[in-house]
């Protein structure tokens, strides 16, 4: 059964990004009932600290050295997480914008799986090369401000370019973004932003 991998980066079940994801996934499952949803909630996942054996494993691999038993066991955690992503035919990331960037749990996930020989490799002649296959990927990004036309009251969206580049580096290039914002302020503004985003998500779900 084909899988859609849903990475949840908001700690709030009633967040705008989570609500947008529910709208999208409900319509997606109507259009593609044969899919299985594999949800990873980063706030319920036991993400290992990136130090000690797993950090040494990274440098061992970069230096072409064999793993110790401890390094092998630690690196296996990163391998399992990367495989879970790579087994999916579709990917959805729902996340809020925090301090113009992404939540630290989402950055933590990228830091764990973005490893040499796992999601990328380095070639002396060609530079960095991705190891994951491309697949349709959707990022639902909720923000307190409205960044849909650029800066929001002098503030810059650092989340979108980071996510685009981090995903591309691993091989995921077919990435679409749906912004939900502003999520704070007058109710008529936030309601209109939500309605626009949900309409776009429903449209995308049919063709995703």
C-alpha cells in the first residue's frame, strides 16, 4: 500500500498548521483511498540528541572509517528515520513559523537524518549529491504574519527558503508551499487567510 508521510511539527493539536493538514488529508484520502497515512508527531517522537556515538558515527563515515558497535547502534536510529521518509510516495510537513524560522524539533529532525551516505553523498568532481528520490512534497506553513507577498511588517520569512533547500539537498525537489497567515490579528483577517489557504489545500489534494 502506498504511503503518505505526514511530519507534524506543531505541539498544538488545534494549531492552524494542523487544521490545514486535516483539511488537506481528508480531501486527499477521498481522492486516493488506497493510500496509508504514516504520521510522525515530532513532539511525541523520541528524537536522540545529536552528540556522543551518533556524532562520532557521522565523522567516521565522512572519514571512510568503520563504525564501532556503539556508533552502529546510534546511527541505526538515523537510518530508521530516513527510511521512514524514503518509503513514502508523498510527503506532507505541517509546521508553524517560530521566530521567522522553524520549530527546533523540526530542525532537530533534519539534523538527525541529513547524514552522509544516508540522504546525501559527496563527490569530488560533482560536489554534494542527494540520495533520496524525488516525490511530491507539500509544506503547510502557518505564521502570525502575512508573508504571502514577501516581508511582513519588516520581518523576513526564513522558514520557506530553509525548508526548500534542506529538502532539495536530500533529493526532494517537487515541493509546494501553502502559507496560512496571518493567524493573529483581527478575526476577519485571520478568517479570510484561513479560508484562502484551506481552499488551496483542497484544490492541491485532488492532484497531489
